[in-house]
């Protein structure tokens, strides 16, 4: 059964949003074989895409792939607010917390981090990465957070205007 004009427009809109992501994850399941959009928009011959990704979807897949791979790393500040008695409670969780932070340093995502001093009521981490979900993942897996020692945190993009050479 052929799709109505409204159904076709809806399917095309969804495909344009989802196909680039699915293509990049190599899980393309969008069947565009019944859509007659190839005549309107053709992909350049220099771009090799699987047959499931055609027309408008192919154009968006190329744009999305280029922007994802060329994403400029940005600075982000992650701030933690600690529970009042953090120094007494952190002991069993500290090795895992430090190991998670060290892993982010080794991956090139975390530049600096440490607790605020006098009083020790929070911490600040400086990340530089192209994908801020890296920071979300760090927070979600941080033993301090999972143990309830960080009741509040915030991730903010930081516009660095001045930097030493």
C-alpha cells in the first residue's frame, strides 16, 4: 500500500533526522526503497554509501559525518557539591574516584581536577573534549556520585578567551 503525501512527508522527516545517526552506527534499518526521492536529490559519485541511505538521507549523512569527525574540542567545567562530611566518608570510594579521573586524563579529556579547599565542600574539573557526553558518563560512573557523596553537580561549557601559550 502506497503512503499518503502526509505519511511520506513524515517518514522523510524522520529518516532525515535518524538515518545519519543510524548510518554512522552501521545499523541502518530505514527502508527507503518505496520512496521516490532519488530523482530530486542525488548523492555525488565520490561518496560511497550503502543502498539503504539515499537521496536526502545521504546528504544529511555526509553532513553529519563531517561535523561529527571535525568537531572542535570545547572546554567544560564540571563542579561537584559534596556532602558536609565528605572527608570522613570518601575513604573507601577515593581510589575508584581517582582512577576514573586518571582514566579521563589518559584519554585526553580531563585537563585538571581537584577539591575546593578550606572548606572542602566541592570539586572542580576542567575537561576539554568534543563530546560532552563523555563528562556525563564520567559523572554517572564516579564512585563518589554513586555512593551519594555528590548530591549536586553541574556541567557548563566554558568559553576560554585567554590562555597562556
